[in-house]
C-alpha cells in the first residue's frame, strides 16, 4: 500500500495530536503505512508577533492546506479551532475524532482561588475571548503572550505573570500538570468554538478521505458544527471575543454562546437547542448580535 503522507505543524502539541490520529488510523487500518511531514506555518515563523488586525486568517493552517492542495501530503491534522470558518475550496474535514477536554485553565504562580486574585494581577493570554472573560472577574492587566504550551508556562515565572490562561486539552495531551491551576467553569468562561477538537483534513473525494472516516465521531462533529456556525454567522475571526459550546443529547444539540463588545465592556449570552446544528448556531448568533446592539 502506498504510504499515507500526513501534514502537521512541528510544535509539541501538533506532533502529539498527529501521532494520536495516526495511531487511531493504524488501529482502523492495520496495514496502513504513514509518513508524517512537518510544515512550518506563518504562525510558527512569526512566533514573536502578537495577534492583531494584520494577523492573517488561517495563520496556523494555510501552509499545511497548500501542501494538501498541491499533493505533497494526503491529509492534515489541525486543532479544529485554528481552521477558518469558511472551508477551503477543494478540501474537506473528512473526520472529527472524539473530542478532548473543552474548558480553559488558569495556571497561577502560587496557590490561589479565582476570587482571591488581586486587583491589577498580570494575566497572560493572546486571546480576545479569554481577556474579555477574565476581565469580568476583576480589574486585571492583560499581558499578550505567545509560544507553544511549554514556552508559555516558562514565561509565567520569567515575565512575572500572576496567571496564564491555557486550554485544558493542551495540558492533558502533553502530560503537563502545573502545581497551581484553576479549572475555569464553562458557564462563565465559554470556550472557543471547537476547543479540544481535532480536524482531519483531506482533499475532497480522495481515497484518504474515505480512509479517515473510520475515526470520525458523530457526536463531536455535530457539536463542532453548531459552535462554528456561530462564528460563521457573526463573521468572527480570532480577534472577536466569542465563545460557544454545544452538548449533544440524543438527537438534540444544546448550544450556549457568549459574545462581547469589542471593548470588552458588554457581554451577552444565551442558549439554543434543536436537531439541526447549523440552524441552531445561526439562530443563536443572530440573537446575540441583536442583544449586543
């Protein structure tokens, strides 16, 4: 059998995620031969550049998508939340494996409770959503911070931060257990759409697309579809403070979303449920935008 070439970024987390997906594929197809290919993206090359209006859409995935389109790789593994909301022509998410942890974690330098953080505490995050949410708790100083998970944790001490907000899934996948962490409740800190989920992307209509269907998880796919339809309707990018989290119960999807004004001063949140994930997300997004206006 011809080797299956898998495109991935080279960070510790991306490599863990790709290895995990490849192991699932080998379980489903024991004779499969897999060759990973590390591809540097804009997000990797501009590691010290902070997110802002000039930050390109799909900065962590576009170079990998180009490798897919030109045939250098047969499939790619992404953190789903890194994918732009609009699908790239010629490509599809052929599988959404079972999701990991969805919530965020506040890693602190010393033992503390969320409500005990002092005024002016320096909290590291490059996410507009996380910055807006933590500012609902107290008058904190937000410090932009980038880098892979171990790098950001190292900056906690080096840059004198009081806290650092990270995705629980990243910590768990890398086996990192900080001594002081606060698991942030998803009702107040609604996670990013598709947080904790992986996207296995292929060229549409290829043999690779048919192969990876074996590791698709229908529950995760439906939840992520609802969450990302919120983004699509709002036309939100990585600079928009928006969170969305769906729960699937039987044939119904229950979606909770949270939207902030650009200055973080106002927040609206609501829920919607139904059987059509895209319709639920669209309806909820419209209602949130109307409330915010």
